[in-house]
C-alpha cells in the first residue's frame, strides 16, 4: 500500500487532519483506509468482498470503526470487515443480523 499514490495521499491527508482535530480516518474505497493520530499513519486494505451494492458501506465502516474503539489498526480492520459485509447484499438493511 505504501507505494499506492492514493494511499500515500490519504496518509498525508490523515496526518494533516489529525494535526488539526486530534485523529482522523481517510477512506479510499476499494484501496482501503488510513488512520492517524498525528504519529505514523496506519493503513489497512479493504476487506475482500463480492460487491452487490455499495449502499451503506460508509455507514458500516464508521460503525465498525467506532464499535472497535475508534483508534488504531484493530478498529480499521473491524471497519473494513463490516463494510465488506455491507456491500455483499442489496440495500442498506441487513437481511440477517450481523454477528
């Protein structure tokens, strides 16, 4: 990911935002996401998914991130996993509850 220009720009943006607000996440769709609290940015790739519909992916990402503590690699991985589940179905409401 470090060589990906989009992810490099996202890391720079996350760092700049974190300097102003304390911490920030920059989402890059299928490329993944970057989090920074002003230190070295942390990047994760998007979780593999069979994409059916992207409706609700951002909301699912945010929910997964916050539910996993809202900081660091574990929160990013949780967010990516939940977003991947969301895009695997049609529409924004889960057909079955997430567990």
